[in-house]
């Protein structure tokens, strides 16, 4: 069926919301883009005169495409080299979606996207649509072809899996820079006590090199162990820099709503280290250095203002 200007306009008006839903469901900006493009192809070929509510139709098609992708993605992750982390995206990226409430902002943090990997595919859909986009249980039930009471049960299970008793600290650009500077000063001090003071007792460090760059096969846990690991990681070393192509410049930014350290080598983005900060301190250090997962962040970085590099000697 031919797609007129009006139908394209309807889809483009929904594109940002669809991308934000898909990113939360898949944890991958590139996979989210593909799912949205597939949704557009379905929209083009649909008999649209029978579509009463395009927004609901598009959400249902996208969600089902994501459900299929989640199943295959989980199979691929069983053979993934090292630890898996979501793709980071910087502040201002429409993949982040709505950010009016604490729940909406929290639902797109690297920590929450990683935590949502514990959920079943349907639990993840229900949680994302309900918590981040405010869908009613009746609307979600229609999307998933389940009953409303079943949807409520799935939502309760998802909430139980994701239950946390502490809140993330909200940051703006200035606050993020201060936290990143303090973190770097502690990491570069050569002492673990400075880092331990910044970390929560049950802090965790996770790195994703995708088999291209080295990363540990399992997370490092506990404040002291994480501090020792970070002290070694940030110890200056020509051999270490050669792995990423040279000595990096360091920038601070906000990625997925949390303070983040950006590593640049000769204009090339080579790593994003996100710091999950709660009232108990830094609870998670997520290092994404898999080149395949940095394309969108690099593209956004190259077209945005990001200030001067941090004045540190590393």
C-alpha cells in the first residue's frame, strides 16, 4: 500500500516515543533503531483504513517486534564474550524518552537497563510501558493480548524483581562534573581509601569489551575490591593506552541520567564510564568500551557541545 505524506507524518510524530520504548526494552540503541524501522515497514504495508488508533497500533507492532528480538538477543548473550552492558546514550538523546518523573529517569539508567535483563520479556514490556510511559494495565493487556488481571500480576512480579531500597542521586551537568572530578582524583591518587570513601559497601564494577578489548569475565563486587580494581585500572601505563590507540583525553558528561567519564583518543570516542550514584555513594561503575556499542554515543558527541577536557594528569 502506498504511503502518503499524512501517513509518514503520523509515523514520524511517533518515532521518538517508539525509539524510547525500544531502547528500554532492548538496551541497545542500534537494535532499537532497527526495530523502529521494521515497524515503519509494517506501517507502510498495513491496511491503514482499518487502523483506528495509529499510536496504539504502532506500539503493539513495535512491542511484538521487540519481544522477538529479546528472545534472540538473550540467546546471543549466552555466547557473548565477557560481561554484557547496554549501549550508553548521552543527555539530550531522544532514546532517553520522557524524564518528567523519578521513575522515568531511573528506568533508563545503565543500572536499571542491566537489572531489567533479569525480567522475562513480558515482564520487561509491562514494566517499561507502565513505569516509563504511563500506560494503563488495560492498554498494556491489549498490546500483549493478555487479560488485564494477568497484566497486573506480571507488573507486580516485575516490581518485585527490581525492588530497591535506595534512590539514585539526581544530577545536572555541573553536579556530574564535580562527581566525575572527585572520582578521577580518587582513582588517580594511587590510594584505595579515597575510592572506598566514595563507594557504597556493596559497590559493583562491570566492564563490556565485547571481546574486542579486555574486560573481566565477571563483575568485581564490594567497595574494597572495586577500589583496588579501579586503582589498577587507572594506573598510567603506555601499554594500556596502546590498547585504545593512545593516551586519552577525559571529559565529564551525563549519560543515561548519571555522571559519566568519556575517553577520547585523537577525536575518537573509545569509552564511556558511567557512575551510578545513590545516597549511599557510588553503587556501580559501568565501563562500556565495546566499539560496536559506542557508535550512537560517538555520533552524538561529535555534534554536541561538551566543554573542555578535565584537567587531570593521566
